[in-house]
C-alpha cells in the first residue's frame, strides 16, 4: 500500500504535466499585428515625402530651363553684360567727317595722279620721237647718247616720284584713319557715360562677327549724335 501511495505523487506530477501541456496547446494564439498601421505620424511622413518629391522635380526642371551665361558674358558682379554694336559700313557712308576727309583725300590723289600721268605721257612721247630719229639716222651717235641718258634720268625721276607720292598717300590715309578712330572713340566714351554699356562692338560685312541681332544695333543713334556734334564744331 505504501508503494502504491508513493507512486501517486509521480503519477500526479505526470498527469499535471500532461494537463499543463494540453492546456498550452489549446491556448489560442495571440492575434498578429497588421504589416502597416496608419497613424498620424505615418500621414505626416507621407506628406513630407510627397513634398520632397515635388521639390526635387521643381529643382530639376528649373535647372534644365535656366540658361547659364558663359563667364565671358558676365560682369565681375555676376550680372549679364550689356552689349551693343555699331555698323561700320553704315557709319562710313553716313558720318559727315568721314565723307569730308574721303573727299579731301580723293582730291589730293587725283591731283597727284594727273601730274604723274602728264609726265609719263611726255616721257613716252619724247622716247618715241628719239627712237624715230635714231632709226632715221638724223642725229649723231654722241647726240643720241646724250638724249638717251636724259630720257633714262627722267624715267628714274618719274619712278621715284611715284614711290614718293604713294608713300605720301599712304601716310595721309593712315592719318585720316587715326583721326577717325580717335574721334569716334572719344565720342563713344562720352556717349557711354550716359548709357554705360559694357561693350560697344564694331560690326561690318565680311568681318569677324558673323551674326548680329538687329535689336542691339545703335548705329542710327550714334550717327545722328556724332553728326550733330560735328556740325556744332564746324560753326
């Protein structure tokens, strides 16, 4: 009897363990939380994310649409440079000082050319006459030699005069161009005190500037102003 009673606690323990195990097995599982739960923080996060996406798209679009000027077309302060141009072809035909200087130069050139032409025609006539006399044997050999030397000296003098006149006209042309350059430059400096352009360029057909925007052309304004100043100085 005692052995049977002694074995009972073990049986009770085994039975308790079995009952406890069965109790654990039948215990209903805890419900799983959903993968994503909307909260106020979640909503704020989505709004912030959407804002960042929109801002990113706006920045990219702005960068694509913005045209960055080359450094050569920016001033030291970072602003776009103001550039205009002057049509030199039009200036040459409309500026009164240029027309007057050109007329004076043409008068001098025509005068010198006429003088050289007369001397050349006279030399050719005397040379032809000398040749006829030599062929006709109407002059002696000594006389022919003297006349020939005179004709050679006249021809050499004529060549030297042509060279001298050419140099004279070249120097006069250079002086005229320098005067025009100085006059125009000084005028543009005074003119630009009011308008303050960064660059006033010179444009001419077949020049280095291949394409020019007509809206940047200030030729008419310059011509009118510089002619007015020229007329006032002549008074």
